[in-house]
C-alpha cells in the first residue's frame, strides 16, 4: 500500500528494497515488509521481471516471530488517516518549493501528508505548515537505532503478554486445586456416611442375633418346663396321687406366698416370675425364668423384645426395696439377688 511504502521510505530504507519487500510480502502490511528488509539486508535485489513475487524465498515472505497484534493498532490508525483525512491534505500548500510538512505545535517535520495526519491523530495537534526543510535519509546508525527501538517495543509487548499468560495459568491452577479439594472433601463425607451406615447395620444384626438367641433360650426353658410337668403328672399317676395343674399351682403358690406370714425362703422356688418395665414407658414385659437364671439372661430377654435395648448397656433397678443392680451382678442368679419368686424390674 502507498501508506506503507511512504512510511518505509521516511525511515530511510532504499526505495528498491522497499518495492522488493512489498512485492515479496504481497502488501500484507508494514511489519512484514520491514521484517523482509531486515532479513534480506545485504542481499542483491532480484529483477522484478525475471521472477514473480511469489518466487521469493520462504523466509522472505514470512514475518519475524512476532505476535499478530504487535503493530496492528499503528497500521490501522495509519490506514484510517490515509482514507479519512486525505481531503485535508488539499488545504496544505503543494508548491514546488515545499519539501516537507512541519507541526507548528511541536516542531516535528514530516515527509508527506500521510505521516503528518498520522501525527495529528496520535498527538491531537492540528496546526501544520509547509516547510522547505528536506528530510535527510536515515544513516546506518539511525536505522540500527530505530530497529533497536522497534525490537524493544516488541519485547515489551511480549513480556506483558507472557505475564498475563502466567497469571491466567496460576488462576487456572488455583481453580483446579480448589476443585480437587472439594471433590476430596465430598469423597471423605460419603465414606464417613457409609461407615456410620455400616456400623448401624452391624448393631442391628447384633440385636437381631441376641433376640434370636434369647428366643431359643426361652423355648428351651419352656420345653424343659413342659417335660418336667409331664414327668410330674406321670409320676402322680403311677403313685396314685392327684394331678395338680401347673398354672393353678403357680397362682396358688403366689397367693400363699403373699398371705403367708411364715416368711418362706426364696430358695424353695424353682422359677421366678418377672415383670420388666421400661424407664421410658410403654407396655411392661412379663416372663418366667428359672431361679438359677442370671440377670444377664433377663437382659438378653428384654433385648430380644425391643431394639432400643442393648445387652451390654442396659441397667436394672427395683423401686421396692429401692435397689440398683451393677454390671458385676449380671452374672449372679435371680435367687442370689433375692428376686424369687417374683419381682418388678425397671430397665433403662
């Protein structure tokens, strides 16, 4: 483009090399053309009629490894100025003796109208005048200085972009770590819930086993009692004695015990009738156990009746006479504890 060519010429580059760079880069912009000139400095300029622009070497048509947005803003601004302010150049004198355009506000000199308009766009200055001063071509030292400035600008932009990318990477890593911690915490909570559920299931299974064991023991005792009653009836029949009903005998014995003033000893009763009441309330439980049964068997019986009771933690007490049984007494028999022939216990 005309604007790119004028800009390169104003920087002091050889016109023939500028034309070669613009042809080789297919007029892709100011930066690719400048890269081509710098990369092919010292090389002979090919004849444009001998080779097509596309026959240039691969490196000639490729820009330096620079981010696409390095000079896009400057190039776009220059192109807008060339298009939008082309008419303003007509107001400036184009006499033969005018060799440059001078900014009246800052004193800078520009080779053509496009560069002056570009300066006006960037600085906001709007006072220009013609000048007879001729802009001298850049020396080799000035070219190297401008090239160094351009490279510093590119390096600064790369550094800023690198810092931004590093900050984004740190932010993404923080998000990833936080997400990993949240997942780990959720897994730990789920595992804890599963452990609680497993412990509850084991407790239920243990209670059910205790209940089944107590039921088996109760059935064994009932079978023993039935066999003993059967043997007693058969003996009475053989001896010609009257047959006494077991339930009637039990009620009669209880009545005699209640009304007797002779203080019959508990050692004379084979069975003990118990009424067990829960401290939390509810229907009491009634059972008959051998007087030689231990207090732990009473605990197993009540645990088999309700899941709210655990054999290992249940305690028993009497209201009259007031007494609380310790865990050490669970191995003693009902007879030893003075609970025969009947007693009322409070379980908690």
